[in-house]
């Protein structure tokens, strides 16, 4: 985890939201994050990261002010990230309210063609080390900070 943050390779690192131990390793990525941990590397692309954070907060505010109450802070984050991941056309990306115009999951090809500075690069943490409430987890497998 510390190495991943220090490498400054990704804009966002997150703990995957797995309800049980994965049956295969590596786990197919792209699933939602868990409330346990996430890291936004705001120093990498500060303008874009600030706009993304504003979009997250606006999503949470819309939900709370509207009385819907469906989001926690983490589900608001993933609501915005899922919308960002859907930006595939140049026209949609050009008017992105998220600061970033494209999303690229580690190990996967980018879904659209924009400058790297406008690409949200994100990656899940290793779920075998950063487990999320598995009943059969072993302390010998996990890491803690």
C-alpha cells in the first residue's frame, strides 16, 4: 500500500468491496470500492482531482438535500466514478463535470483517447492482503498499517 502511494502511478487506490474471499486471483477489477480505505492522489493532477472531489461532494449533497438518503460518502464516490467510467465518446468527455475526461483501470486499456493528464488512473488494492470482512480471513494473509 505504501509503495503504491509513493510510486505516484495512480490517481486513486481503493479497497475492493468483496463480500467473501475471491475464488480467483487476481480478482477481476472494476468493482466498487469498500468504505474501508481509499486514497486520492490530489498532488498528481490537482485541478482534475479538485473537480472530482467537488463532484463527489455535490453528489452527496444532492442526495442529502433531496432527502433520498441512499448514499454514504463512499457510495457517492462510486456513483460519480461509475459515471466517469461511462465517458467513452469525445463529445461526452469534452463536457465532463468530473475534472477528468476518461477513466483507466490498471491493467486495462483506456476506454477513450484523451491526454494522460485528463485520464483518471485508478487501481484496486490486492484483495488477498486488504480483505473486507471475510468470515474465513486469516491474519497471516492480511496487512495492517
